[in-house]
C-alpha cells in the first residue's frame, strides 16, 4: 500500500537502515544520500521516508511530503555548496524517463555545467 514501507523496496530499506548508504542529511520525513552512480561531482538523492512509487503519486497523495523533499533538496544544494553556481533537481517518473527504483526520489545534481537538453 502506498505510504507504507515496502519489503522489496531498496529505498525503504535505506530508510530503515537495513541497507547502508552515505547519508548526508536526515529529517523526520526525508533522507538524503549520495548516489552510487553519480552523474555530476555532487549527486545526492532525496527521498521521502514514506513510500510512494513516483513523484506524481507523491504529489497527489502526500503533497506535504513532496514539499519536504524539495525543501531538503535545496538544503542539500546549500550544504554541497552548489547553490551559488546552479544545480538541477530531477524526478524521473516511469521507466521511459530512467526511473529504476520505484520509490519517489529527487536527484540533486551540480558541481559542473549542466547543459539542456541533458545529454
């Protein structure tokens, strides 16, 4: 059920501490950790502690949790010292967009030029 931990979810297991991650920030509602396959010098994932499969579902069913994720993404950028030079927040939604873990998450990327469209 959405909103509740899923036994087969990698990110739910990171939230519970069953799978280790390099955590850079944690609040009552979010966890931020380094991506294991970084696409920029700074690449941190920010996830809600509640389980929703993607950002669209999170926005529809738990908008306060989405706000928390975005707030923490901004704080991660400040902590990583990429906020002055620019950074990107990306939500991949669906396999066609590159989503591989079905737990809503934001990628915070920065520390290099980020061209548009992404290449």
